[in-house]
C-alpha cells in the first residue's frame, strides 16, 4: 500500500469517527429532550439540558452519577413499609389543633398538609427548650444519656469523637456498661470527611455501641448510589422520654479542621430538648432509618404529655415532619411555602444555605411585596464556595422585593435552620432552604404552634440580629462584575439535581 493510500485510509477513518461522534452527540441531545424533563422541575430540567447541549458526553457521565435520587429497590421498599406503619399507628390520634381557637387558617392548613405528607399529627402537651449554646447542648445530651435506663438512639449527619464530643461518647459507653441499649447511625460520607474519622471507627469498635453508617458507598460490597445523597438528620433520644434535635452535628464547633481553627471559624447552632408526645414521633423517624439501614425493627411507645413544671415555658403543640428522597413529595418545601404564604405581619428566616427554587423564592418575595416584614439571616462569609455564590445570586431579587438581609459576622458560620411566622408558629429544622435539602437530603423538621414558643425563638433570632449587620442595596450593586458572573454560574449548578 502506497503512502497516498495510507493517507487516504486515515482520512476516511477520521471522517467516519467524526461522523459517528456527531451522530452520537446529536442523538444524545435529541434523546434527553424526552427523558430529562420527566418528573423534574422546569428549572432543573433546563439546567441538565444545558449541560448536555454544552457537552453531551460529559453531560451523560455526570447525569449517570448525579441524575437520579433513587436509592435502590430494597431501601425504598423498607422506607415505604416504615411510613405505612407510622401512618397506621397514628390514624386514630386526636387532632387538638383543629378545635383550638385563635389558630390561623394557615397554620391549620399546614398541619393538615404535614399529616398527609409525613403521617405525624400535631400533639399537645410538649415541653420544648431551645439551647442556643453549642457546648451547652453537648453537655445537656451527655447529662441525658447518663440518666438512661433502657435505650439511647443517636442519629447525626456528621459524627466525630473529639475533645468537645468526648463527654457524650463517654456517657454512651457508660450507658452500655449499665446494660442500656445504645444504637447509633451516622452518614457515611458526611462523617468520613471529618478529620479523625478512622480513629472514631476504631474507638467505636472497642465499645458495645451498635453503630451503622447511613447511605454507605462501598462498591466492593455492592453498595452504590448517587454519591451526593445524604441523611442530614440530627436526633438523640433517651428512653423515649427526652429527645434532642436541631441544626447541630455531633462534632466540635470548628469541625476538627485546622483551617477553621486558624481563622477562628466556629459554627453557630440551635438545638431543642423535647419532652412529651413529640418524642415518639422523633423515635419513629429514628426507627424508620434504623430499619432501612439494618432491616431490624424497633418498637416505639408514645410517652404521656408532660406535667407542667416550674420551667417558665408553656406546654407546646408540636408536629414532626420527616422529608427526603424516600418521599414522593418534597415535604419540607411544601410545608415551608404553605406557612410563608400564610404570613400576615412578620416572617423571619435563618438559614446558612438559602438557595431557593422558584416556589420558595416567590413565596418569600411575595410576602415582602404584600407588606409582611421579612428578614433573612445568613452568614457574611459562606463556608462552601459554590453554595455561597449561588446564594448570593438571589440577594438582588430579595432586596428589590423589600426583604431585609442580615449578615452574621465572619468568621463565624450561622448554621441554625429556623423561621417564625407572625406570633403563631415557629419552625426548627435540620433542613436548609436550598434545593439540596428539599430534594436530596433526609431531613426532620418540627413545627411549634403558639405565641410562647414563637416568642422564645424570636428571642434567639433577635440575638442573631444584634450580632449582624444589614446588607444594603447600594453595597450589593457595587460588587464587581466577576463576582456577579460567578454568582450566576453557581446559581445554575444549584439546579443540577
């Protein structure tokens, strides 16, 4: 074969390869037009389609890794069974909110919605104590565990055995030595990213604590899933009588990271100590997660309403709402928007990651535009690059609508997740107000009804405002173009679910 023939053959092969690649790219683009939009919000579908149209090969690979929230048939079946059992067990419970005078129709509507989505009813006679000090909450949990007689259930997104959490872990170990059953769940990737993870596993292996990773990724054991799905819940329950939940992880406030310590950066959180019937709902959430991860069933017994004590707190009506990929609806998003649309006078939101979808953005801005006093508390300096810029892309819309934005001073990270509506309802959650928490994370939220609980949460929000500075429209408009551009790009990536 002559040199000219070889050259001609190579040119033909190159042309064929080019044609095949073009056909594949065009075919992928046409194929995804009818696949991507199914079951997705238009904004999410458009973001995925844009990625495919920029580079269909890269888009295909990324979509295979991150395009589905399915967690496997066995896991979904166990979740369905747990939810059905909760619904059946709570079917005949009373609904005190329906007959209570003075409760707004918006709160009643939200309560009915929550019951339908999450199966748990509103329960009366709860004692709820807010704990805004990070180390105080760790001490309170350790003290509660030291009083355990029967069992302790622990579930945290991030779990680390460090100097700050050592009192809690030592209390757990002492409990096992007394014959108390201690069960622990922690998110696999969420905890693995914290320094000292392997040491924690070694120390746990030397105890009688029964522990499991949630949503583990272990390809060699045929455990694989979308890698950015998380169990983001934070729950600790003692004897079914007292429970803790809120925004705080089981880790020291700097997350054991040298760069945080060098910068003086610590997380600011809010936890609740709960007694009364709502403890059973939180116990059921843990039992469901335990069943999903282990296949073992746990019984849940409802405690009686608390006896009024000299605490200075009124008994609270409360409702627990779980959410996550195992539910067909975005439970937390639906609850949040329902309550926000019901606001008449004041709405105060605290969220470390405020990256709303269209429905949440419209609910908040509409509230401001119809005269509701809307305040948003966020960190001045975000701890996550992409999320921080995506969040910043919404500030102009919020400020234009009349929302007052308060920046909690750096280097601290305001990690509390809560909001209050008028003097009627307070919400404390593990859920951020972002698309990740709405669609990708397992979360748990508590709605507290009544003026007393709302006033106490308002006092915590007041302390955040006293420490913060307002963000002005002129200041925001003066940002350089490169930051605006980056904000908008990161806003687009937030929709890739």
